[in-house]
């Protein structure tokens, strides 16, 4: 009968603690060990033994479109030498976190990738605008103009409700876009990348920020604490 690994009795406890309280450390470790040009936007420990631990992580590969869930990968980070007891895990994980934090870049270049839902938000934005402006929607081909007229006829106040909603949406999104612009600029974006992330925010709003964080995850840079 094979002997139980020395870490096994506390493995679940360690994994739960790392995933709950030390996500930044796991991101930094993965970035360092895998020599990634950018940190993963998520990293979770899935297993640990006396020989090392496994981290499942997701990255967004720079492309035309943002992948909804990113690309899922795994890496085994070895303990060298292997742990002699579960009690050693804390010190080793702290040491690995500190090494990764010291060697990683403090500021990563900001990338742009078109959010997958930008076309949907664009169509919604344009559709709401046309509902609020009968004079413009009736310049469309007759079958499209008829659709907008039918929708307006079903609304209690015709074009008044879409007009109020559109103006309110624009006001909120413009304010959000201003905040987004400041945030992206402070993250170190180039002028072109800043424009690409800021102006679509007027159409998309908060989902644009979520897309940005997926492509450009940040690590807080906090010093590794005792685990």
C-alpha cells in the first residue's frame, strides 16, 4: 500500500486559503514561472503535494475579439526540494510569491481587443436612437421604417419613452467613459489604445470596463504576506 503524501491531510485547507486570500500571489507566480508577457486574469490552485502545486489559469490572447472565458491552461510549480511536512508549505509559498513579485514587471503594456458584445451594444444603441427619432427612422427603407413605427405604436407615449431612455443612457455612459479614460490613461495606455478603450464606452458602458480588465488584468503589487 502506497504511503500517503505528507501534504495530503491539509491539501484542501491550503488550496481553499490560497484561492480565497492570495489570488494576486498565484497570478504573480504563474506569470513568473511561465514567463508570460502579461499576467493571467484569473489563477486558482487546484492541487498541492509535497512535490509541488498545480495552478489553473486563464489568459486572453491578443486578437481581434476578446474570448469570453479566455484560454484555460495549467502549470505545475515544483517545490525544490520537496516538502518534508505540510507545515513547510506556508514558508515555501511565501518565498515563491516574494520571488515572483520581485521579478515581475511593475507595469504591463495595455492591450486592446474588441469586446465580443460590442456589435450587440452598437445595434441596441442605434436601435434606441432610431426609436426616439421618428423623423430619422422614417428615412430608412420602408420595411425597416415600418418595424420602428410598429414598436413605437405599442409604447404608451410613442417616441417619448425611448427618447428619455436614450438621453439618460448617453448621459450615464458619457460620465462612465470619462472615468474609464482616466483609469486607462493611468494604467499607462498609449494614445491609440486609450482612444480604442474610451470611446466605445459611450456605447457599451460598464461591460467595456469588464472587457478591459479581462484583456489587461492587474496584480496589486502587495508584498507577499504570511500564508
